[in-house]
């Protein structure tokens, strides 16, 4: 998508809430690799999707500064709850600060540490799982989280087109691209999942667990 076309889209959807503008600005000014932030278009999609499928329990792998977490929390009903996992403990204060500003602390539980260690310890089943952590670990995240996804629940996975590297003819020479490509193949070959990839930002996979 061209920058010009993306701006047209942003000009024709609901305005970005002031809290998210503040969080996006803070992230760009103070946090390394701010491009990892979901942003207004994807955040709006996450809010809308949650309103559509009404998940009561959500697992998010990769909180970053909390933008997507807040967007999903705005889309669920009051009794809904999100467990979100962030490996970078230096971001904890930022995440907590903005979750408090959103008045959504009762809907969000933040876990700091490796998702590979934490996922097995969360004694919950989920209606929605959003994978947006270390791209090298995407296959492992799926292996650990899929048994915790309810039938008719959804998996979202971000960055599954990975700047187009997944479609290059040569085999990838980096573990990040390989992780995404392996994940995409696993999802493709899993008959229990209905799946589609949307060319939203860097690629967003949506998969429904049908059995």
C-alpha cells in the first residue's frame, strides 16, 4: 500500500482517539523500533473485530507499548478480559501508565517475560489469540496457544507478509523470515483452521478454529 493511499484511508475512518495519539507520539519519541506499534489503521481494525466477534477472553503475545492491547480492550464488553505478554521489562512502566490512563485496568492482565514460559502457566481458554511477538518464535507460539483456543475462536497473527520477504524466490537467510514462513506453512496445512491473509500493513493472518 502506498503512503498516499494509506493516508486516504486514515482520512476516511474514525479519528484516532486522543489517548492513542499520545501513546503513538510517546512511542515514536522514546522507544526503540517504534514501527512495531500497531497504529491507527490496524488498531481500528482490532477494535472493530472485537466488537464483531465479542471475545470474552483474549491472549495477546507481544504487548510492545500497549496500543493494540488498549484497542482490543475498547472492543470487548465489560466482562471481557485480556492477558497480554511482553518480554521487554523496560516497557512495563509505559504499558502500565497508558493502561491506567485508558481506565481499562480491570480488563487487562499484563505478564512480563517470555511468552514461551508464560503461556503454559495461564490456566485459561481463549476466544481470540493475537500473535505479534518475536517472529522467530511464531511456530512455537502457535504450538503452545492453539490448544488453549476454543473451538470457533480466532487467531490473528501480525507481520505474516514480512515486507514481502515471504514471497521471494530465494530461501531466507535470517531466522525472522524463516519463522514467519514456517508459521504460514503450519497454518496453511492445519485442517482445523479456516484461514485468510489480509494485506493490511505488513500482513495480517486471520484463522478460525473449526474443530
